């Protein structure tokens, strides 16, 4: 896909599942390799979703991003960042910026007018990162969920 001398961004594959699962735990969403494979396989059925990984100069995955299209009756369609994580030891090296740049390019190529994302209110460092990339806080809200299975 793309990259610099030290970072390469490419499509995520099932072979990346173990490292992606480990990084998911960093984001606060623990997952097994099997869960990642299952989710990535299900996502492959949808043309309006993409998962990307960033590799360092040694070919080790140091981060990932998931972007997908959202369609609402109440607003124009948008691209949403489902998750972004960079290994703690690799933060501040441009990996998150490279991943977000690729996610934005994916969205732009598909005609999405904007990219949205949510971030836990406690993640001040992440908020500063997104603001440096030009994102603004548009609203605060509660997210509700209910298990149905």
C-alpha cells in the first residue's frame, strides 16, 4: 500500500491475527486470535469496510486501523473509524498518522464526505493526536448496549 522508509501500511490479513489481537488489548478490547480471524473474515464480505496494519522497518506490526462506511437516514453517509491502536513503544513515530492517512484516503476514494470517530473521554493523549490531525469534537454522548444473544 504505502509507507515511508520506516513504516509500511498494508491490508490486514488473517496471518496478522495474533499481533492484532495483542494490540486490541492495548485499546481496551481484549480479543483472541480466533476472534480476530472470525471478525476479519466477516468484514471481508462487506465492500465498505477496511482493516489496515502498519509495519515497522523490521516488518513487525506496530498498529492497526479499522474504517467502515455508515449510512443513516438522519445524515449523509460518513466513514467511521472503528478502532485505531499503535503499540505503546511505537507511539510518536508517525504510525498513527500513517494509518489515519490511509483510512482517510480509503474514505475519500469511496466518496465519503467526512470521517468520524469516538474516543473514550479518559484518553487525553488520543484526543490531542486527533486534534493535531484536524479532527474536532462535535459532540459528547453516552453509548448504550444490550446483549441479545
